C-alpha cells in the first residue's frame, strides 16, 4: 500500500505559524514577517514547484 501525500507549502507554513502564535504570542511580529516573506517568495517563483511528497 503506497500512500502519497501532497502537501502544499503555504498551508503547512500557516499551520506552523498559527501554532507558534498560540504558544508564544510575543513572537507574533517575527512569525508574521517570516510568513509574508515565504509567501512572497513562493508567489514570485511559482507555487507549483513547492510540494512536499
């Protein structure tokens, strides 16, 4: 049984950022900044190439 799971990078980053904000609210500024930078990079270089398998 072969299970291939395609997970896009943006929702995964969002999930991790949300958990970090809940655990350490003081990191909110850094987490938001890093998230926006990552989403911008993904948008510039095309999100189709960023898939984890």
